[in-house]
C-alpha cells in the first residue's frame, strides 16, 4: 500500500468519507464503475450510490473493491504500532 494512500485514509476515514476512498481506489486502477460492479456481482448504480454515500456499504464489499484494485486494508494501532488486516483476525484468538 502506498504511503499516499495511507495518508489519504488517515485524512478521510475520520470524516466518514468512505465513498471518496472507494472512488480513489477505482480511479487509481483506471477501472470504471461497470468493471468493478461486474467483478463483485453488484449493479453499477449500487456502486455509484456507495461512492456518493447515498447508500451504506459493508466492510466485506469495501474489502472486495480494495482487493480488486490492488489494495489491502490494514488497521493500525497508533499507540503500539500494531498493524493487522481482516485475514489476520482469522489467525488470532479474539
């Protein structure tokens, strides 16, 4: 994951702007909404509503879009520096 993308997430997530993050990932990979929608089996207008934040999107769908665009979503503890992704949780006892 690029440092620029990490900085973008740091700046946007707190402002509830996941739609802009989805659009950034898609645009950065030069994919259109139709390509993404077909690949993850949703309608193009649903993806459009996710990007404009007129419809809520679940984490599983966000992760599918991120993976399709070549990104991995990491969570970072700003105090300890620990970093993990959703797949790591499958391997940890919670």
